[in-house]
C-alpha cells in the first residue's frame, strides 16, 4: 500500500494537492492525528486492496514533536506501507498574499498581528521535515494544470494520454441535447439508414448499418477530418489538466448514424491509447 504524507507550509496549497491526488484515485484524509495514522494504515491494509493509494495531510499543528512524527512514519513502514513525504511550499510573499486575500488566520499567528513572523517561524520549524521529503513542490506561480501534470508524473506510470478519460455519447436531437457535452457534432448531413426498409429496425451497432453509413464520401471525409481534429485537441486538454472529456454526436433519433460514428471514433481513440467509454443514450427509443 502506498501512503503519501502531504506536509508543508500553511497556505502553500496542501489541500489543493490532496484534491488533485483524490482525482487520481487516492483516498485522502486531512489533518489526521499522528497517533491514529498507524491504526488507519492497518485498517486500509485489512481491506486487501480497496485502499491501495492513500494521502494524509498534516499541518504545523501535528508536527510539533518531530521524534513522534518520524517514529509514526517508521511504524507505518514496518506494517509494509510504501511511505513518501511530499512537501509543499511557496515563496514567503506568495504565502502572505494568499492569507491576506482569504483573510484566514495563520495557525502560528493567533492574534492575527504578525503574519510575516508567523510564516518565517513555520518555515524554520519545518526545515527538517523538508530536508527529509521525497519530493518538494513549490506552488509559487504554479497553475492547476501544471500541478496536475507534476503529480501525475510523480505518482503514476501512465503516459499523458492515459490521464484523460474520453467519454463518447451518441444521441438523438429529437430527445434533447446532452448538457454534459464538451464538444458536440451534428451528423444529420449523412444519408439516413432509417429510410432503408431493411435497415430501419436495426441500429448503428449492426455491421450492415455501419457499412451503409460509411459507404458515402461525405461520411468518410467527415470522419477523417473529425479524427484529425480530436487527435489535435486532446493533448491540449490534457495540458489544461482535464481528467474527463465528453464528445457527443447527434443524429435525428440517435439510433443509426450517430452510434455508428461514435463506435468508429471509440475504436480509433482506443488504438491511440486513450481510455474511452461509449454510451448510446437514445439507441433503444422509438
């Protein structure tokens, strides 16, 4: 079991780091008392794989006794946990600005009268923790997408395209637009199998319908250009830190043309290594 201890300077972005790790399927707990960590690790191990990746956030209030802290870490390692310390920091001016913007009180500045001194004191108190960290992330000027990319590189072996899940959905315009679409295309310009008696009762999942849809020049021309556009766009969305991307394709009833194109797109993106799901919202409707 992998446990990531997220520590660092107050206001540097520990909670944001935890949120990103949560999107990466880590089970995250904020401010767990040191005394509870080994027992929590035992419970996670007892689930036999349900909680293989865990992130625990600690702040200055839990780090007053370094000996107790590192003894706790050693105890978890003895249980068989692979434990890593991730230290999050930012420049002092950035920390101060963030506190002023949020109007929160620093944990070492109970009176709220000397924020600069509190930040400097915390930096000094956590110097030893930082020196023993496996990774240090400076969030000064770091965008969310860059943070996501950095954490993906640190804690997964996935290539970039594995970090984006593509959801393809076919639908019928007569039943309304899907509100979850990131991009939406209308394929009603293609010849409609509905008007072919032997195809009317079949769907875009049947080979005979697929062959009909792709038997026209405009269908193949569209699909070629559409795939090129999607291939160009997806890396940009990955760079922006997107974890999910929804592509919706619509025809009149959502039964023939859009399912055929959606299935073909799914096969194409699977060949490129993207995790893809394909749903046909209206394929069973009359």
